[in-house]
C-alpha cells in the first residue's frame, strides 16, 4: 500500500530540484523498468501483484505491492502500466578520449524533454555511447525524457559540461555541425570518430559553439515526391490533403499549428513524443471549417524595443483622462463580464494618460498592452484619448520614445516556444539561467500584453485540481489581481507561486 507521503514524494520527482537533491529518477512501465533495473540501483519499486509474480527476485531497497488504483494515484502517466521504479542517478566521468576514439553527440541547449529522450533512443540504436550536453540543455532525468528514451538511457551515457571548453580540449578532432551553408551530409564521408553537434530547436547551434566547428554539414529535406517509411506506415500518401501547403514557409505552419493547439483543435501528449493528435474539437472543425487569424513568427534579431518616455513635467499623468479611462474600463468590464484588470492594468492606464496614444500601433507601445490587447480592447480607448486631446488642444508627446539597449524580445519568444512544446517551467528557467520567480515575471508580462499561453500541462502536474479551481474562482470574483490580497483572502493553504501560476492561466484565458 502507498502512503500519501510516498505518493507526494513520487510526484515531487517531476521537479528537477528534488531529483538533484535525491540523486534519483523515476521510470514507469514494464518495458522501461525491466530494461533499467539491471543497470541502475533501485531505491523503491511499486508494482501490481501480477507484475511481481512475473518478475521474482527483483533487487530493490523497498518493494510495495499496489493495486491498479493506487498505481494510478502515484503515476505521472495518463495510463499507468503495472510498475514504477525510483532509480539512482549514475555518476559518469567525461573524458575527451571518448570523442577521439568513437563518434559522439553534443547537444547545444536542447530544450524539449521528449526531443532529448528521442535523441538518446536514436543514439542507442546507432551505437553512440556518449552524449555531451551544454549546461542549459534540459535535464536528462526529467520523467518525460526517461520515458522517451525507451530504455536507451541504460546504454548511453549523458554528460553535462561547458561545450565550448570541451570542444577546445579536442584539438584537431573532427567536430561536425549542421548548417544551411554546409555540405550535403549524404555526399560527405564521415569519420569513425569525432563529435556531431546538434543545436537548439528554435535557434540552432549557438555562436560560440559554431565558431569551434570544423566540419559544416547540411541535412537536405526529403526529395519531393518520395514516400518515406513513416508516410507509408501511416498511409499519409492516401490522404486528399497530402502535400498541401508545401509552398508555405516553416514559420507559417508553425504559427498555424500553434494557433490550432491553443484553440484545442490539436493536442500533444507526453506519452507520444513528436506526434500531434486531432481532438474532438478538431474533428468538428474539419467538418465545418472556419477562418481564424494567425501571427507569423517574427525575426527579433535586429528588433529594438521601444518604451514610452517617463518622468519630467511634460510627462505627468493627466488626471482627468486617467479618470475617464478608468470609467471606460469599468464600462467594458461590465459589458464583457470580466474583472477590470483583465482589460488593462492601472499602470497601463497611467501610461495612456501620459503618452496619449490615439492609434492601435501607438497603443501597442504602452507597457502591459502589446499587439494582442491593443487589437482586442484598444479601439474605444484610442477614440476616447483622441477626443480628449482635440477637445483640450493637447499636444501629444508621440515622438518621445526611448530605445532600450537591452532587447528582451528574444527571451519572450523563446519562453513562448518552450511553453508551446510543453517544457516544464522550472526547466525553462534553468535553461535561461534565471530564477523561477523571474520566469514568472516574464510570463506575466507576456500574458498581460495579450499573448495567450497554455500552461495547463504544468499546473496539472504540480497542483491539486481543487486548489486550482479555488484560486481561479477567486480571480473571477475579485476586483483586483493583487497577489497579496489574494493570499490574504485564500489563506495559508496556498503558496504565492501557486497563486501566480493560476493568475497567469486566468489572464491568458479571460483576457486574451
């Protein structure tokens, strides 16, 4: 029988911090656990009587016979499978000789747990024994990664280090990397030793690592018209729509897929890595299609962010306009049946009463607004501001802008992409080298600016459903989104982190 504390402990292993402190990881399912038991010491094993009877003589520090119902409560999988085990993390020593004597992989900032697990599984299939990861690469002992390896983690050793320093230590050893300007890899001879570098899902190989690569390769797309084994296996070539949209750019399809995921037409399940599934809503959409708008991904490499000028006598808040804007917000709040802060926060109204934006483009530059909110709620506010300026002959300081030196756009885009891939939020924070609280600050800025994010996958893993609903209902009824007020009202059973996470969900769903 599993105690509540034991179940809580198993669930805590979803967090990197706990796994690191305990030096353990979680594995689930007969095949995976069976493959790993002989390679890693087992601290705890929970299994049904049927599985235990089929596997006598199991070596583990603690063994618990459980019912299927108990296993379901403890499991992180949607469909628990007879057995789960808590295994000890191995300790490996990284030696440059590995690369000089064999072919190894290097991963530069890979973020998706499923992607890492798939890479490990493929490395195992090709006989690659060592994978060297950058410090910002997702944790190999993430439960999603372990599941995706399908046992490959037993034979592939994963190391974490500074990639630039490690590559420099290799001397003239071949270091391969994939680039658009590289040579067709199918036409190039590969050595029996060396390092193959793979980059981040969105940004590719980092500049510092790129400078150290001495063999550039290019992986071409599948030849058009050629049916791959995967296409044939799933009979994709028989579909009427097969090959539609080949002329569109990747970023366009990425935007379409993201919008479809947000709208609930498609879903990603952690137990089926790399696959998108059509939901019931998606099937209804296919029967009765309707148009929806998408926003293509932008290149933020050269974009400078603008911020309204602040301070000084010329930029004092217009109290009359500020009061009128609050009244308008209150009116819209009643009409749309949402709390006022969902529309625009007080600091945003203050900035409007300072800068006097009269177009949606100008409104987007207001802190906490962004393109999404400007388009959704901004028209009436712009009309009000314009009328106020005309009636009072106000000269707008529309040209007063300060360009920020630091550009956070790339950080925001990276966070959005990681959440779309259902990367655990603590792993995102770790990969970006920021504290979890700082990540929440960034996510709050994103959703308050009008971008819709779905963090349900993370909330489902870390929060009790009743707790979540209690916090969500509070924000529905509250006239303020202040965290301190929420904590005072909700009581000691709720943490600030939980309240902030649910507030993000609420704002994303209700305001965007």
